[in-house]
């Protein structure tokens, strides 16, 4: 399955090569041009010579994770975090570097912790990755400073039409673009697969000034906090409720005209949808809004529980309905 391939791949910021190669392979024969810019963004174009309005669809390839910053004399690996809540880290299984060296994140045993240590979250500086080496020189045969550290998490389908995987944010967006570009669309459509979104929406800064589109559709995996103990107005989205449409977030205010258009398309085609009910978080949409003379953007997302963790979950129907919604919207408004 496409989502399994994409989420199993490791693609931390600056190391998106494996994800990019899968996308290129999947789209062979379905697009007219494939380009990789100096940042590493993958930009593909379908129906390159078609006239009329040009829609671009964007998602980011990178995922949250860790980075090796020091190796101790006893072989313990110290690390920095790229977007991961440190409270999740103790006892986590990880894969280190291109060799995918298996490691576990350890800390002082609870038996030896002070009362203050036992009753507070553990600082990253007190954690380390253990790959089974007792000496620095043995560890250095397998690990280099600056290596990425990815979650070791197996793609799993479970329960009522659910998926558990790492990196659903934003491989679900990448998968949606692939499925749309494989469709029989007569209009010019560009797919943009960005790098380094998780460390400051950096890739899209370059892509936004490279692609001349009349409208961008930015796709994300977003917060799904429809859980017991969280107030309803803080759920943000509800799993199984359909793709979420953004009104605003921390960096973008989306044009009401296009929000109303895509809602009308969803309702006409019987596609469930919901609002993304929060102004928190920022996406690549910011850079598309502000590039050149400014370009309108639609923000769509799939609800993901436990986002930015190795056990992020989503409802398969939300992904399937996002593909349907983008496909029919592009078919109706592209080229006009």
C-alpha cells in the first residue's frame, strides 16, 4: 500500500531522499516533467502545456525526529530534538542514520531517581540512545555526528478502519497528491513535495518563488484531539469526520471565496468535511500566500491523533475522502 511505503521510509529534514525516490517511482508515466531544486524539493507537472488556470498541490516530505549531536566515551549517544515532545522519548525504539542502526532511548532507572526526578518530565540532556556499544570508537563505526534518528514504528491497520504509523504528518498529504496526479485530469496541475517543513517551512520558501500557479492547495496531517478529557472546542478535528478545511492558522488567513468553493464541491459530491477548529500551527501555505504578488491557498488536512509521535493514527476514510475532494475540485476549477 502506498501509505505504508511512504510512512515506513525515513525522511527527516535534510534527509528526504528515500521519500523523494518513492514518489518519483510512483509517478513515473503519470507526469510530464520531474525536477528537483537546490533545496531538494520535488516538483512535478502534469499536462505541462495545457492552457487555462493552473493549480498546484503541495505537501511536505519530511518528518519529526532527532539528530545525533555527541557520542560519549561509553558509547551513549546524545541528541537534539526536531519537533518531538521530550515526554514521549524514554524507552522509545529508534533507527539511527542511513544504516538504520537500532537503538533505544534510555535514562536513569526509576529506583535511582530522586523524588524531584521521578515526578517531573526528563530533560533531553539526561537521555541517551543506546545502540549496544560500550566504547565510543565502536559506536563511531555505526553512527556519525549529525545523523538523523527516526522512530522505529511499523505501519499497522487496526480497529475500525484505522491506521497507525509514524510520519502520517505529512506522508498522507504526499500520498494524496500521488493519487490525484494518477487520475485522468485534463488541466495543468503541479505537485510540490517540500523539504524541511518541520524545522521552519524552509523548502516551500524556495518552491513558492519557483512555481507560477493561480491557486495552491496545501495538504497536511493535522491535530486530531477528539479524546476523553479534552474539551470539545479543543478537539480541532474529529477522526472519521472527513477532510478538515482551514479558515486560518498561525501564519495564514485563507480566502473565504475558496473555502466556500471547496465546501460546495464537497457537498455536491457527497463528500464529508469538517472545519479545522483551531488557529494554532503553521504550514507551508504561509509561503505560497506571500510569494511574488501573493497567491490564494486552500488548506486541507487529515485528522491525526498522537501527531508527531511514533504511534500517530488516522481513519482511512478521511484519507480516501481527501483524495476524492481534491480530485473533484481540481477537475471542476482547473483550467478555468
